[in-house]
């Protein structure tokens, strides 16, 4: 019987050099694709951020329709001695718009004329997703703990100092009411801005209406007719500047429902204070607007439309965007809008 020797099959295999080449090609492709993937993710986050602002704007406009006025940013007397000095830490405007954001159950647990700290911890730490910018964090990361912190204060004389505040913790947010600019304080100077000025924006501080030493309403009401510059040319709410290392840290990002803590829920813009150019910009004060979206800061206007404002906007134009009645001719064809 004749036996035939069959050739032995030789298995093909990569050499070490070929394997290294393949790995290098894959690494290069991943490197090329990664920026595109990150850009797509950021674009999706920006779209979600715009949606949040649009919903907040519509909720605020619905409240205006129901109460014939925009909500007060907070209750604040112009000084500590007049008949309107009965406020403490009543909830900010972010509680007032909750019923119009499909958060009626949460809103019902708040007393608008009781102190912030008198409410349950679960209510103080409740974070509606609509109040959070997805480029910064998720709702579960938006809590500031109780503790002590140092807060600056200013007097009409121009002198200033700091005081130690015992902070009652709670939820923080990424969007702020347009309180106007540095003008509009009771002493008409920038130093007294913190001491009870109404503000020149749309959602501003209001003196409380007092009865038996307690607030029962608000006195200074901004209405749609007061926006003489036009609703499409006046900001309603914008993204607030919070440095990258100060998320959920007071005073830059304090409890947003505490009506005593203005920088936690309101911002200004204009002379002396522009829009932050990013999370690493330390030139903008704690009360300024700014976002973590590259090159732009989103705002919802008083007509409910969302606009992306360039971080390069000049302070004169920004001030007009924030003031409700300065008659400045805002040009939408300029470089400041996208």
C-alpha cells in the first residue's frame, strides 16, 4: 500500500513588527476619533442646557401671567431699619417657579414666607434636573453641606470686610436670574449693591410687605411693560459663572433656595463685570455670568427664546442685555450673538 506524504500546512501569523504597526494604526484612529466624539457629546450637552433654560424661561413667563409680575429673586429690605425690614432667609425665585416645571409636589412643601433653614433637609436638597448644566455635573453632585464660610460685605462708604456665616446646606444650581448691573442700589453706587438694592434686571430683589413683623408678599414688582428695551433684547436667566474648583462651594455656588445668599441664584453684568471666558477665568467676580461651554454663555431672553452669547461680548452691550430699560440699541447682527 502506497502512502503519500501530504504537505504540512503552515499557519500564517503576525510578526512582532506587524503587530506593532496594527496597534499604532488603531491608536492613531482612536486619537483622530476621540475629539470628534467629545465634540459630539459637548454639542449634546449644550443642546440639553439650552432646553433647561428654555423650560425655566417658559415657567417664569407662566408665573408672570398668573401673578401679573415676574417673581422676586429674593425678599430684601433696603436697610435694616425701615418698615419693610422683616425678611430673613425666605426661599428664592427658584422655588416660586417649581409648579410651572412640573414640580408642584416639591413646591407644596415650601412656605414662601418662612425661613429657608426651617424646611426639611430633603426639601432643601431636592435638585430638579432642569436646574443643572450637564457639562458640569449631574443632580447627585449638586449639594453643598452645612458649615461655616467667610462672606464679603460692602457699605455705602466704600469700606468692606468679611463676616463668618453659618451655612445651612442644600441644593445648588447652575442657572441664575438676571438681576441687572451694578446700578440700581439704594445709594446709587456699586458698593451698596449687596445691601438691598432692587436691581435693574428682570428677576430682582424686592422689599417684603410686612405684617406683624413677618413678610406676607413682595412690594417691588417688575412687569412685562417695564421691559421697555424689548423682551427679545432683555435677558431673563443665564448660566452662572462657577470656577472649576468651586462647584458646590459657597459663596460661588451656595444653596440656591436660600434667599439671603444672592450669588447662589442671581447674577449681574455690565460695567466692571463681563462674562467669564471659561471655568478657569478668575477675573470675573462671584456675581458674574459664565459657562463651561467653549466660547459661549447661554441665556434665555424675556420672550422665551434661548441665545448663545459670545464670551467676548463687550461690557457695554452686556450691560444693556441685563438692564431692562436703558434704551441702548442692541444689534443682533453684531459678533456678540450666535
